[in-house]
């Protein structure tokens, strides 16, 4: 979602360890918290996109980048492969 709207199927391919059900639950919670926007573009075929809310993009990405740096540092300390 960093570069724009994504569909649930795209997220499941990017995060294969997460089940579709869990991704959906977390996206719904992020939507309820005002962090993510869900857009239903369905006509004949189910088409739903998720993207960060306009006002939260910069803060959310800064937080995620910080968590990535922390995770990579933590993995280095314990000899794990970096993400």
C-alpha cells in the first residue's frame, strides 16, 4: 500500500504466511481505526481495494519504516537473516 491501492489477493501473495481470513480481519480493524480506506469497485466481479487514508500516510509509513529498522537490527543481534 506504500505505492497505492492494493487488492486483498495482492496482499496474500506478498504475505503468504498470513491467511486471507487474518488479513481481512486486520484490514477491517485498520479501517475502523481510520488508518486504511476500503474502496468497493465491484460491478460484476468482486473488486475491493485498500489504501492508507490520506491524513495517515506519512505518519504510518514513518512508523512502519522505524519498525523495519528495529526488526532488522534485532535480527542482526540474534544472527537471523534480514528482511
